[in-house]
């Protein structure tokens, strides 16, 4: 039981770290590219809108994952005692 709860807590923490990394990567998308011709400007705006949507989704996922990780950690600590 204790090994299972440790593995669950570790997996949950890894999910949180992976989502945090994805958020950092998406956050950097808006800083690349330029505002050259009008066509580039439109693509840049679309990229920013997509990045903002993805970032919002990742932040919501991160919040859910963090709650799950907290539950797993609490369960692990209960099993240790």
C-alpha cells in the first residue's frame, strides 16, 4: 500500500512538472516572430490567440493536477504513519 501511494504521488508530481514545462513553452510562443507585412501580422495575431487559448487550458489542467497531486501526497503521508 505504501509503495503504491508513493508511486501515485510521484506520478502526480511528474504530471504537474510536465504541465508547468508546457506552460513555459507556450508562454514563450508570443515572443517569437515579427510584425513584417500585413500577412505576417495576421499570422502573428492568430498564433498569439492560439497560444492564449492553449495557455488558459494548460493553467486549468495544472490546477486540477495540483489538487490531485496534493491528494496523492496526503494519502502517501497517511500511509507512512
